[in-house]
C-alpha cells in the first residue's frame, strides 16, 4: 500500500514538473546592434537635410515548447531625448525552443538631428552615436488550449558605429 502511494506521489510530482517545464513563457527580444548604413541628402525649406539609414539587428529567443506569434509594431529611436525616427518590426512567428535574428531598416530624420547638432558632431568625430530604441511587442504562445499572451517592452541603449567613409561623407555634407 505504501509503495502504491509513493508511486502515485512520484507520478503526480513528475506530471507537475513536466507541466511546469511546458508552461508558456515570454520570449526574449534583444537589440544586438544598430549599424549605420548610409546617408541621404534631401532638400527641405531652403536647406539641405541629411537623413541617416540604420539597420537594427534584433535577436528573438523563444524558450517555449510551443511556437510563438507576434504582431507588427513600430520601434521608436531616440537620440539625446529627441525622437529621430521609427522602424517597422514586421509581424512574425517562430518555432519552439529556437533563436532567430531579424533585421529592421530604419531612417532617421536629419531635420530632427539638427536639434542636437553639437553633440551629434562630437559623436560623429568619435565615430559613435549612442541611441535609445523603444519597442513594445505583443503576441502569444499557444500550447493546446493554453494560450499565454505576452507584451515585451525593449528599452536598450545602443551605439551605432559607422565605417570611416560614411562618417567622413557625413562631416563633409554638414560643413
């Protein structure tokens, strides 16, 4: 009798541990890199404006035993507290227990960059631009009838490093 009770307790414990391991969890979204890709010159209201193009690399980690789906959202990019631009993070899905890297194209408004021109030129001379990107990603992980909705807010502070040619071109256009 005691052996049967012990076996039942062990089976309940193993079932509980398996269910705990399989529970849906929030995925992890990490901004890995913000890379300066190039510049575009445009003319706006009697002045030339230089817009910057960025590629943002985001690592998505799904720790679930079930696939996840997430909706499309907008990433805001700030420099010195000023909203410079936005990037669209496309809707997607990802398989169970996997890691994936997505790249997002962004464009920074050169007219808004002029608000902090002194700090910007200092960063350009250092060949480094520290920015804050903010994105809130919504989605769900579904395991049978067990649905786990998640909202992940990513607030990293990253530094974009450009090649010498890009920075040199940018300085020449600003002079």
